C-alpha cells in the first residue's frame, strides 16, 4: 500500500530520483507551453533548461549539447514532428544511449507505434499533465534507463551478441522491467537473424498475453521465413487495430512486394503516407512503386512530398530527385527535369555521394537531348567530385558515373572507375556481375573485361598471401602486405577487416600499442563508412575493445 | 469551391480541436499552479480550478473515445501493462487536486500485477470514477486492483454517503433488462454508459468485462469497479 504522499515525497516506494543537475531540452512550438514545462522543472529542482521551438532548432541544440533529458512535443505545426526529430537525432548519432527522450502527445493512441524500436522514445506523456505526473514519469524513465543501460550500450556499439546475453540474463533474474527487456530481446533476435529463437519467444509471449509488438515481431519472423501470406495477415490485423502502426504498413508492403503484388504494396505505402506524410524514405519507395505500376501522377506527388519533407532533414538524398527526374523524362519534360536537378544540386551540396549522382544524371539528361557540350561539362564536374571523395562514393554511384563516361566516350575516366571498382570489390561477386553487364551494355566489353578480371585477381592473390603470412606467424610481414593492398583498394571489406585483424593479432602477441590501435580502428571505420558492417566486423570491434582495457 | 463538411472533416476537426483545447488546459493548469505557489494560504481555493480542468480534460478524452469506439474500423488497442505502475501514475495525476481538497488517496495493488488492457480507455473509466469519488467522498479514496477468478478488478471506493439508492435500482433494472443506459439527461449516465462500453469491449476466453456499482465498499461509501477478463501473471521462459 502506498499513499500519495509517498509518491510525490520521500516515501519508500515513491521515485527517489532527483532531476537536478541534468541537462534538459524542451521542444514545443508554443512559447507559453515551453515556459510552463520549464516552470514545472524548476519546481522539481532543475533550474535551467534549454528550449527549442521547432525541429531545426531542436536538432541543432541536440547536436551541440549532450542532453540527459529531452521533452519534446509531437505536434510542432508545419515543420518536423517530434518523431522526426528523434529519428534524425538518432540517425546522426547525436543522442547518447543514456539520454531520456520523452514524447508529449495530445492523443494516447499514437503511443508505442510511431517508429522503429531503436527510435522509440523512452516514454510518452499525454497533455495536459501536472508536475507530479512529470516527476513520476521522469523518475521511472531514469530508473528504467539505468537498469537497461548495459543492453543499450552494447546495442549502441552494435555488439548484438553481447546485448542478447545481457538481456537474457536480466530476463531470467526477473527484473521489474521484464517487459521492456523482452521487447528489446525480441528485436535483437530478429536483428541477428535468429528467427527460430525469435519465433519461439514471441509465440510464448502471445500465448499468455496480447501484446501488439510481439505480434509484430512474429510477423517479421514469418516474413523472414518467406511465409508471406501469414505475415501479411499479421501486419494487416495490426494496422486494423491501430491505424498509427506505421511500421506494420511498411512490412505489409514488403510482403506484397515479395509476392510480386506491386499494386497492393503501393496501396499500403500510400495509406501509411497519408497518415504520416513526412517520412522521406517511405515516400520515395511509394514513388518508385507507383512509377512501376504506371501511375505517374501518384509517383510524382510522392516524390514531390519526399523532396519537400526531405529538404530540411538529414534524410534528404539524391533518391527522390532522381526518381522525380525519371518521371519528368518519361513525361518528356526535359526542362522541368533540368530544373529539378538544379534544385537537387543546391540541396545536396554537402553530401558528395548524392551530389555526384545528381550531377551525373544532369550530364545524362543533356546527352539525351543532344547537348553534348553541356553533358561534357557536367561529366567533368562529376569526375572532380568523384576524385575528391573517392572513399565516400557508393558503388552504385561510381557505376553510373562510369557508364555515363563510357557513353560520352571518356575512356580514361571510364577505365579508371571500372578498375577501381573491380579492385575495391574483388570480394563481391554481385557487383562484379553488374560491372561486367555495364561494360557490355555500353559496348566496351572488349577493352574492359580484361581489366576487370586482372584487377580482381591481383587483389585476391594479395589477400590470400596476407592470410598465409599471418597463419605462418609472420604477422609483421602480413600486416605490411595487407596494408599496402588496403591502400590500393581502400573500400575493400576483406582488406580492411584483415588489416584490422593483423593489427589485433600483433597486439595480442606484443601488447597494446597506440599506433596499431589507431590503425585497426581506422580500418574498421572504413568498413563502417562503406556500410559493410557484419558479424566479423562486430567480432573485431569487440576484440579491439578488449585490448584497449 | 466550397463543399459540405464530410465525416473526414469532422474527424480532423475533432482531433485538432482536442489538441488545441488540451494546449489551453495545459496553460490554464500552469497559471493556476503558479498562482497557487504564490498564495499558499489560500491554496485550497485553487483545488476547484484544478478539479474542473481535470474534468474538462476527462470529458474531452471520453468524447474522443466514444467517437472512436463508434467508428466502423474501431478495435481495442490492448497491450500488456504493470497494473501497479498504471495506478501509481493515475495517483500522481490526481495528487495535486486531491491533496488540496484534503483527500487522501490510497493505492492498493500487489507488486508486479500485470494484465492486457486498452490503457487509454480504462484510464478514462477510472478518471470518471475518481472524479465522482472526489466530489462525494469525505476524506479518503481507495484505488485498488486485484486479480480474482480470471478477472482483473479495478475499483474506486470512497467514504462518502454512497450512491443514491434509486440510482442503483435503476442501473440494476437496466442491466437486468439488457437495455441501454439512459444517457440523454445526465452526465452521470454518460459516464456509466462509457464505462460499460469499455468494459464490454475487453473480452478474453469467452468472458466479457463488466462494471459493478455498490454501496458496499471497503471504506463504507460507494464502490465502483470494472472487471476485465485477464489471465494470471506473465511468465517469460527462455
């Protein structure tokens, strides 16, 4: 039995957590509301709090301050909404694992279903609320965060096997936060492709109590096991129960796509986009599907939304502009296509990989309407971006640039890109296939096929040699060789991982060493940057962490 | 071009209006608390303001909930919750109002009791009962949860004079004859109607939820309870 005095005061079962001394950000578009919340915090013992009135301001502040607590209103008028702020800040790595993010909403039915589990707020509070309720929720969130900190930290470092181990231990020891741990554990099983365990886990839970998230997890398992019919039923039931369950629409669309029903997939994404129009990636995908389904108007309006909502967010990319470009070209409106690409170049100045694709597309459009000179000019621009940022350019963009260069008879540039792609991806058969197809299509197979195979083989041989040296105990020699190869193919996953491994092995033998630590770390970072993180990467990161201690 | 407002317009208007009124209420609450902080002696007189703000808010929530329940594609948003957390939180919401009114709120719930329910709707039901209790109690209110015979029973009890006999008789008659509660002329009726709907929507193992109103509470006054079909505690095995 606990009386209310205990709750708000110092009773044994009341929250004991003090919020004073914590860095807090309040986000609300109403200045009166911001002040009201700040007054509450003051009453609760925290004298200072930062305030932001819109998404842009909020993200800037989150970027430059390491907040302990963010209290964010969901509905911020015309700009970004609270969930977008959370997702962007998360995406950019601005939110530390210990930060408590609380979403303030007008309606309780939106709770728990707005975003992916790794981007969910720690709690929701419905307006209006009293300072007592705020205190209670903050205290609860702080305690919960502390309890689950080890899991969050491991997840943050992408050490999922560790996160699972910790979660399983905590679950067995009957923590107060069983439910939250279960939720995390389920998502971790899914993340690590542990579908058998995940299925068993979710089914056991659902046999006892109804929990939408467990059902959602089960749907994902069905999808992964390619039982799409069953999966669709699950996802559609979830959205029927709660129209805000946006992720369930996305997964339902994924199932339809897997069953080659693009019309149905488009329908699902359109519904989700109506409910929440501000998600750039979803609008882009909707645009792509609608285009394939021949619904150019829907496609163009989806891309337009993606462009509009992407413009001030970190989620803007070349995708929506290139999608729009295709639509405009298909409609035969070259002028509009060019002005769309111009806007894209202005918007994407800061991200070379995106800019490169847009500039390449511009060259293509000019080439298509017989503007050879203009096309050359943009190709040169693209080449410059490519050369200055080679390590940040995704394969897809390099491939398109090479194709455009070859089409415009710039053999020097085309050959250079083709051989670099072959070297950097000697271990990626899919890409090598695409590369060969591209040189075929552009009519340069005779000159270039040979280059592709010789570059690939050279690197493969180097890699093999490096491994052999290491195995025979010649670690230093191995490292030297691998490093040299990694310089030649800076984006190669195999070389970067093997170089890091060689550094680690050397340190295991001779003790930790700053230079080797740095080297290993930077090669791992390259893998991460190239988006090629996998189990082996995680394993090496862990080994490296162990050495540092 | 103008057209007649459609159902969609109404839905949007309802959602936006509620959002807006909630903002106003939040500000109003803030001003009242600020005034009260400056004026400790007369603190009690502000309790009525806060009580009314809470009532307006509860009414709004109920209105929205009833609208949604009546909509074609309505379905319950059940999830699994710790009931002690749920009750403590409601307690925290009412803390200020009740304290100012000199009413003690006692929460009784065993540690770790859990159940699946639509939190938003059940919260609305308990709000309704607590509002009533706050008005009629002498000095105490008990908010209590127990698990019994396959049901989770959430009750609000007070040490006031109890429900008028005539009201209990009328309720009983309506329940016996299975007729709808008369909501046309009293908000009390509306509250009971809403509670019945919410209870009935909670179904499991062939049972449906229901409400009970008696004058046989632990504290001698009225006792309102909502009974939701619910299994035993969650047990996770790996």
